[in-house]
């Protein structure tokens, strides 16, 4: 993606996101996989989790787990 000085989100990466639903229980990984399926159309529920990212901070100091 091109970087533009007038775009505040320029160069950022967007990830599917949303809220946990009761059907997710307390499983953050299940929530993330469901959100990816809903927003992007990729069904990850039948696949093995290959890699977990560590804790990362965004440019705006939001921590991603």
C-alpha cells in the first residue's frame, strides 16, 4: 500500500476485529477465527493455528495480543 502524508492510516495494516460472542465462550482464538470468517470469508475453524504472534504495540500505543 502506498504511503500518503495526508492519510492518517497510511502504511497501517488492517485486521479483522469485533467483539466476542457468547458462542465463543472465553476463547480469544475462536473469536478471532470467527471474525476472520465473517469479515474476510476465510474459514479458519477447520485449520490448525500455525503461529501465534507475541504481544505487539501499534504506533498509537495499542497493545495487540
